[in-house]
């Protein structure tokens, strides 16, 4: 829960900074893509870790 709230706070801060003109749209796009890819990778690794408790050969 804390991770979701922290990530949301970071993303909303980046969007706010983009609206104020502090960063350009290209940087925001890169940050968003990296964040989404890391979230997907983290979820996949957590899924595999959880699955390994049921399948000892992983």
C-alpha cells in the first residue's frame, strides 16, 4: 500500500512539474516509461518468487 501511494505521489509530482513548465514533455515521457517498465518487471519478479514457493524447481 505504501509503495502504491509513494509511486502515485512521484508520478503526480512529475505531472505537476510538467504542467508548471519545470521539465519538458520528453523528460516526463522517459520517466513514465521507465517507471512503468520497472513496475511491470517488479511485479513479474514478485510473481515468480511467489510461484517458486509452490514449485521448488524455480
